[in-house]
C-alpha cells in the first residue's frame, strides 16, 4: 500500500542479471585477466615474474611498438576518413538524383562486408603481386615505370593495405548515410531552395547536419576496424617489409605466439582497448554536442 503500481525497482535488476552474467563472463573477466597478465613478464608456460608497469613503459620506449600505433593511426585515414568522404559524396548524389535501382546499388556496395576479410586479403594480395592485376594494368597503359611489388615496398606497403580498407569500408559508410539521408524531410530541402540555396549549400545546410548521427556511427565502426586490423595485415604482409605495416593487433599476436612475450602482448592489447574506447567516446561526445 502506498507504493507506485508495478513491481519493485529491485526486480528490474533480476531481469538484467542473465545478460550481465554473460557480459561479465565473456568481456569483463577476459579484460581483467589481460590487465593482470600485462603486469607480469610471462612466456605463457613457465612461472611469471612481476614486472609492474614495465610492459606499458616499453610501449613508449620500443620504437617498433610506437611505429605500430602510428601505422594504426595512418590506417584510420584509409578506413574512416576517406570512406566517409566517398560515402557522403555517393550518398548525396544518389539521394538527390533518386536513381533507379537504388536497392541493387546498396546491395552491390555492401557486398564486401559479407566477405571474410581473409578472402579479401588473399584476393588483394594477388592484385598487388609483381605479376598481378595492378601491374598488368599499369603495363597496358604504358606506365611500366610505376610497376613494383606493392606489398614488398617499404614506402607503398602501408598505403596499399590502407586502400584495401578504403574499398572494404566505403560500401558500409555509403549504405549508412543513404539510410540517414532518406529520412530527411523533403520540406527542409524545399525551404532551402526557396531561400536560393544551390546543391552545395543545400548539402552543408540541410543534409550534413541531418545525418550527424549516422556519421558518428560510421566513424565509430570504421575507426574501430582500423585500430583492430589484424587478418588483413597477417595475410598480405605479416607486418613487413621490416615493420613498415606492423600494427598493434599484429604485434599482440607476434609477441604472444612468436616471441613468447605474453605479458607484453597483453599490455599492448589493453593499451589498444583504451585507445579504441577513448577515440570512440570522443566521436560520440562530439556528435552529441552537435545535436544539442
């Protein structure tokens, strides 16, 4: 008597408990174990030795590890920034022109997302091979001087891997933005045209602010994909030539299973998790501020 209708608030936590147990078992506990392991000098077999924060300070002092995180930031340009520019352009043109077969186009551009990255990597490795499709095309155009072993070149290996990421993510970004633009009320465009706005001004004044949420989602997904890239690098270059395409996720694998430095690998993984969380949080905070 005297209580509001419905079940007590404590009962709500019982409904959340099964999902929380799974979340804790498969996410929180592994993260906690990774943090614990990162504080030890351990090879995964023998008794570990307490190392404190040495594995973390090594990330700052080890040139190869610093380069790996730098390469991941470069990949953000190819995985997130360039696909966003391509996606905005394509989505705006297709939404404005109202072309026929839009559903078919969405299916085609989204197809890379349903193909396993290992398959994508094998296909692109063949494209970049010294006797592959890209060099054959350059030779047919009379540009033999530009042919090279793209994945074996210290200068071009990382951009070559990044281009694969651009190809892979552009379709996802385009579909997300097309979905957002299709929900923009036509009255806003009509009002902009009455004010004398051209296509470019209409895009920046109406379309871009209206898809801010979709842009945030696209950036979050693509930035995370860039930072956690492993299979593409593993199949195409294995971090080479030298360490020119090494990225944090590959370093985790290499140190844990190649060098037997499980503690160092765990520290890299924890640091990468923090970086991903921080960047994702910043993207969403900026998007929230833009909508207020």
